[in-house]
């Protein structure tokens, strides 16, 4: 997983960083959640109030150990989602798939996160949704 947008309140930076987000390929969903949890913890330790924004099509297929294992990835993602909720972190799950994924709605519920379906999103629309979430 890669951190594309370090903790920021800048909508301009958000728009610029998200403009060229690549899609397709392997999806280490559990590793993304682990990275988000670690990053949010560091931000909180610096006195910030972090919000985790997960942008995905929900088709996680790479387990934490790097092996291609869809079922294990889903189980690990669910465990990390529950950890995020227990940590009291604010979160937003943005479903970028062409069709809404019930699995992502469930993941958002486990995280205590808001779930937003946003197919064919562009940087402007993502920045708008993220900005609204930060203001709430």
C-alpha cells in the first residue's frame, strides 16, 4: 500500500495529489488499512485530529504477508477495520467501483465510517467529498 496523501487539511493539495491516482492491478486492502491506522496514530500523536479516507473498488486480493489470497485479505481488512473503530478514528470509505460493493458497505460499518459510492470519480469530485467529510 502507498500513502498518496499525507495528513493535510489543504483541499488544493488533496486535489493535486489525487489527480493522477492510478487504478487497476493488485489491491492490498488490508495493508492499506494498516498504513492508514499507523499514519492516523502518528498524526494524532502530533495533536492532529485525523480522518482516514479509504478510496477503493473493494476488491482486495493481497494478504498482509504479500500472498494473493482474497479470503485472507478480507478477513484481515475486517480485523483492521474493527481496530480503527476501537481507536476512535474518524473514517470515510469511498467506493470507486462501477457498481456498489456490499462488502465495502460492511467494511465501513465495521470501521464506524461513512460509506460513499462514487463511480467514475475525478479529482474535483473526490476533493469535494473529502472536504465535506472534514467539515462535518
